[in-house]
C-alpha cells in the first residue's frame, strides 16, 4: 500500500518535545496520508494533544522537522504560520466555545475577524454550517443553553467555517453518552466525505476510534509504536498495543 509516491499531507520526522524534565515526544515519526481519517490513540498524558498543537504551530518541537503540504513549519515565524493555520480547523478538547457569544457568533468568529467577507455572506456560512451539523435555527442561542453534544457540533461548525482541508479533533466524543458519541462519529465521517478533508482524530475511546478510522496510530513512550488499518492494529504483535486494545481489566 505504501508506495514511493504516497501523498503525505503531514509528516513528523524525528520530533522531540519536552517540558522541563518531562520528555513527551522522543523521536516521533508520523506520515499522514492526504484525505485519510487517522485516529491517534494512547494513554492519558502520552502527547496526543501536544501532537495536534505542533501541527497547528501552537507548540514548537525542540528538534526534528514537521512538514505540512511539503512546507517545513518548524522554521516558520508566527506570521508565516497564519495562512497555514487558516487551512486547518480544530475541535478542541472540551469544545472551547466563547461563552459570552451566541452560537452563530461562535461559528462565524474567525470569519468576522479575518475573512473580509460581508455580514450577509458570513451569516449564510453560519446557517449552512449549523445545518450541516443538524443544528439549524440555533444561531441565536447561548452556549450555556446547549448540551455537551450540541456544543461539540457547534465547535465542528466553527472548525469548518474557513473551509479547512485539515481537521483536527481532540477527544471529540469524550464525556458524551454512546448515542450522542455515535452522532459525532457520523459527523466526522460525513465531514471527511463531503469536504474531502484530511482528519486527525485523537481519542482514547476505542469504539469511537474504530468507527471513524481509515488508519490508527498508537503512541507509547514518546513514539508511534504501531500504525495501520484497524485489522493491522488489532493484529499487532506489540505488547502495549494488545494491552491497550484489551482495555481495563
Ligand atoms: N504547555 C505545557 N506545559 C507543560 N507541560 C505540558 C504542556 N502541554 C502538555 N504538557 C505535558 O505533556 C504531556 C502530554 O500532554 P498531552 O496534553 O499531549 O497529553 P494527552 O495525550 O493529550 O492526554 P489526555 O488523553 O489526558 O488528553 C503531559 O505530561 C502534560 O502535562
Ligand atoms: Mg489531550
């Protein structure tokens, strides 16, 4: 399956990242294929959110290289990162909505700030995106009036506002009941299909990961220790992967 011509949209080459004495990524290598939904799994604190923040350029590696669409981002200034970041949408762990803004203003936030589009155009995008996540007619509500699952959906409507081609999801289903989690998983797939985006989904929920993944990558001890299709990962001979998949005893 892996040919020389494989089209990688994101590449991590020998990345190291530590916080004081805490070595989080230690020779981390990862190639993400354009258009795939890659699920990254691993124990709490293993560096999943750090990996997403490095992709966004919110954190910088201590050493190693990160390429996005062939551009080495580790060398870029804050200013040079701006156009790249606009191509990415992020669903933060816990949704991170602005509580003092309406649902509509949350979805349109970046567009009102940076796009130069007219109010009517932005309103149109807000309505289309809210409809996409099955929340038509909620633009006037406040985040406090929403359930956890609705907040995630608003966060997704916001993440796609700029027509990104890379979508990053940090624990999109954690803390949701199974039915709501299924709805979110279906939306992850629908977004990949309809927008043709590359999706990177971080989760420690196995079922959720299996339901959305084209490929799964498992992090342990600062590295990707296994990557492949669901079947490949399920059949991994790596002991940590097997224990992780077996779940709590
Ligand atoms: N800005 C920071 N400053 C200091 N330490 C940090 C920072 N960000 C992350 N860390 C540390 O790096 C490690 C990895 O954190 P990260 O948030 O990536 O974990 P995670 O895999 O996303 O875990 P979880 O599943 O609990 O969300 C943790 O030990 C965390 O405390
Ligand atoms: Mg995290």
